[in-house]
């Protein structure tokens, strides 16, 4: 009989893949938190006049000039 010494190669590959994925997720989260602290907040897009007019009509406010 042959003695089974050492780990199963498939188990080693599985552990390596899981370790790499976990490191990737942790590194991404760390970068996200760092960027959230250091980067300035994103500028909001200016609202178009057409959209403002539509919102005023929904509220029942008559648009200027009409």
C-alpha cells in the first residue's frame, strides 16, 4: 500500500484561489475607504432648464413669461 503523505493538490489549489480572492476583496475595500476620505466629493450635474420647468409644472407653479 502507498501511504498518502502530504496535502491533496486540489486542496492546495483551492486554498490558494480563495486566499487570492480574499486579498483582492480586502484590498479593494481598503482602497475604497481611503479614496472616500481623501478625494473631494463629486460635483453634481447642473439641472437643465427643461427639467426645472417640468418640476414647476408638476407643483402647479406657472413658469415665468407665460
